[in-house]
């Protein structure tokens, strides 16, 4: 288990991310029937949580003794938030960064990358072809030393599957530990590693989920020490152990068509999607990281994982809900986590019989997580289905992960499509492992 605090040299380098606010939303809490907290990582320098993970990856390379006295040049193939995270981080630490993007990348994104300090190269019809050109450029740079003989080190940055990325994201859990209100004696979350019952986060490749779990793991020994001290002093919770739930529930959300985690859950093994068909492009990863799959299957003590898939329309509802209630504009990849706290979205009574209000999994039962099967009431929300002892004092943190693939015109288009019935036949579903994997 790593920590972003470890290397002493690294401590002298500027952090390319910031501590972001945590707010309790009155309007969203009322709608969800519990206490809803928003972790506003949309306020990071790059506009998303990528500042933490990729920022820490850039920082770790800069602090590596092997790179002392060398000129570093960072490269990443990305047409979105990972590229922005790399550009902002490299610029903050005074290093050049080249971002290769496909030819069909929107001009507004190219401009954002350039404004962040990146050298942008457009090549190919997709990210794979852009990555090939990137590696050619890296080789050219390495083969031609700069005047004066200073060695140039060309460094490729992975967008989500690196230990340093997860360690950077884990700083979010550290912040939650002191930003959340302390648990009172009768709070359901008193015996949990963080004073909350659930964290809702989006999953593309899994870097965000990995970092959150890694950070919660780091907090667990501190909780255990505090609990032992309380026991020694004779102060214990009145909650009975028979009804107590000591797990923090990680609710990993995806959109249908970008649901690589849920597809693996349903198959019972790590698998790849054949293609991405969701409009939530920032979640468009064909295969989650091995670490994400390992965490999902066997989470650390005190953590329980769940996989939830919603439609693009639901993601749009979440974006509009956040815009209307909190005046925050985010992309679909973030909106899906917001809507997860309020779904499933039911059709009007005249449009569907009650028996079809909740979509069951392909295995014929719902929902299931880590091998458990629970048949919910038809009108239960996803949170009520997934969090034991759910009630007004339940604390749910929604990670507002941010993202730059959004505009006012896009939000207006989502509203028009929803008003016309977009997504009314897809209320979302909770991924269920096959019986052999249960």
C-alpha cells in the first residue's frame, strides 16, 4: 500500500493538484432520502480528478533519482481528461508535455490542451493510431540529443493503470477523513474507516476506484487505534453488533456501452468490451485494470464493492440535476454517479406495469454484489438496495469527478432528448456475477 507522502525528494516538488471542497447538499439529500455529500474534484486545475493521479505520476518521475540532471519530456495519447491532467501537471512542474490526439478530436479540446501548455499533435483516426505516432516521436527525441549533450528522457504516461496514479487519487480519501463531519455515537458509520456509509464513483479504467480504496485502507489502522482507545476508556457505541454494518460501500457506476467492469462481473472474469457505444466517452475503456478487478472481487476488510450500470440518459439526468440544484456543469461520465443516488428512473404508471419497474439482470435476480443475492422491493432506490440500514442518517459521498467534455449547448440538447422520452425504457441495473462465481 503506497502513500503520496513517502519519497522525501518528492515532498519538495509542488503538488500539481489541490485539496477540493466537500459540501453537503440539502436539495440532493432531500431527494435521495439520506445525507448526500459532494466531493468537488471538478475544481481541480485540469477540471477533473485526473490532476491527482496523473499529477502524481508526473511528480514521481520528476523525483526519481535516475532522472537527476536529465531533461524530461512527457507524452500521452489522449483526447480528453487524461491529456489535460498531464498537460497541467507537467506545466506546473515546468516540464514539456506532448499530447497526441486523433484527427477527429473536437477543436475546442485541442484548444484546451494547448491552453494548458501541451504541444498537441493530431494523427490517425483513433487513439491507437495517435499512440503509434506518439511513440515514433518519443524515439526521434531519444535518438537526437539536445545541443550541449543533455540527455532527454521521453516518458509515456498511462491514463489509469499505474501505482503512482492510484496513490495520487488516494489523497481524496485522506481529505474525506477530516472533511466529513465526525461520526456521533449512534451514527451508522461510527465503526467505519471513514465517517461515511458509501462512496459513489465513476469507473472507466478504474483509477479513481483504485485510489479511493487504497486511501480507505490507509485510514483503517487509525480507526482501529481510536476504537481500541475508546474501548479502554469505556466508551462504546450503542449500536448492536448484530445489526451493525461496518463496511464502506463503493458503488462503481458505468454507462451502458462503456461497462467494462460490469461485463467482467457478469462473466465472472476480467474481460474486454468489443467496442464502446456509450456517449460518455471519458468512460470508454475496453478493459479495466487488473487492480480494479482484484479490488472488486476481493476488497479489503471494511469495504464492499458494487457494480451499477445506468443509461446515457440517466447520466444526462444526473448532469442536469447537478446543474439545476448545485449550479455545477459536468460531463456524462460524471453525471452517471450523481444519478446513481436517485435511480432507478421509473416510467410513468401508464407506460409500464409495476412488475417491469426494476430491470433484473440477465441471470434473473437482482441485485447481487460479491456473491450475495437480494430481491428488492419494486420501488427501492439503488442506494436502498445496496446499503444496509439505509435511512435519513446514512451518509453517501458522490465523487464529482469533473471532466471537460461538456458545454451549455450539450446540456440543452440532453434536456430536449429527455423531454422527448430518451432512455425511458432503460432504468439501469446492478451487475450480478454468474452462479459459479458467487
